[in-house]
């Protein structure tokens, strides 16, 4: 199966984007080539842009506190593992403390670094980080791999509490779900919401089916069109019946 996640509000959309960016930066940082570390740095700039558009720290703290209250009320419930409950509550308590300890505006340590901001300004231009444009950056790229990796980790470190916090929220979101089996007849599917609340939809199909779901959803209805996976041609409807699994995920309330 291959799964596609579709956020149904801006908050979840931001968390998913950051999850992807943090994972990408971690991947490139652990590689050794200078071109990998260039990709990691460009990803760090993308993270900075996303976290600058929203009051992410405050939103995470509020949501973590809400989840802490909900989970605490589950103590002594016979169907709930006390050990698992205590573990997630301890995680929430720890990351909340780390978020509260983040002083000043998130990402300020990067914005105050003139050298990094000079690279960021040039990076938006095609080929703007060539050695003749940024000789000091070229010098950094030629340094020992351990030095470059340590630099990347030190720039990222102040932002990691955000990553830890959003991972907890997304985990709770993905675990609080209900899955249903449907068939999109001749590539199209529509269902009225009927009062069902969801913050994230997951569409899963057989990996061998050469089609891609396009999802449109609001509080009233869900519309899914399966598009033929033809990378060279204009998008066309996959006009065959497509069996798929539709999962409704919701942040616990």
C-alpha cells in the first residue's frame, strides 16, 4: 500500500511541513559530502521561514497542555495501560519545559547571524551560492566534515524542542483514527461528512495501481479524484474502479 496524508486545517498543514523539513535536514546532516550539507543548510532556511509565519511555540504549548489534561483523566481506566500513559505524560511534561525555556523570538539566533543570512539571501537566486558569489561559504564547505556537521547541529539545536513537540501532537493525531474501505467508481468518490470531525485524512491504495488521489474536503463533504500517474502527459482521470482505504484522524478532544 501507498498512503497519502491530507491536512484539513492550517495548523496540521504547518506541522506536517515542519515534520518533513526536520526529517530532511537530519538526513542530509548525517551524510558526509559538502553538497549534502548544502542541502541541509537550505532546508534549515526553509524551517526558519515556516516557523516565522506562525506562533508555533505558543500553539504547541497550548495543545500539549490540553492533551496533558485529557490524558491525565484516563488514569485508573482499565482499558488503558498505566505505563504507556505515564510515559506519554512524561514526554509532554519534558517537552513543555523545553519550549518554555526557549527565550526570545523563535529562530532569532539564526536571523542575528549575518553570515547565515547572507547565504540565505543568495540561496533564493538560481545558482546564487556559487563560490565566486560566496567565497566564505565555499571555504566552509571545504572544511572537515565533522566541523560542518557540528555547525549544522548547533544551528538546529535551539529549534529541536519544536520538533519534539510537534512529533507528539502528530503521533496522537495519527493514533486517534478510524479507517474505512471504499471504492472510487471510475476514479471518483464523494461522501458527505455527516457531522464527522477530522483534522487529517489518509488515503491508502495498492502501490501497483497507477493513480494518484486528489482530495478536496470541507466540513460538509469529501471529494476524491484518482488521477492517472502519467508523468509526461496532462493530468487525466483514472477512469477505473479504485478500491482504497480512507482513514479519518483527529486530535483528541
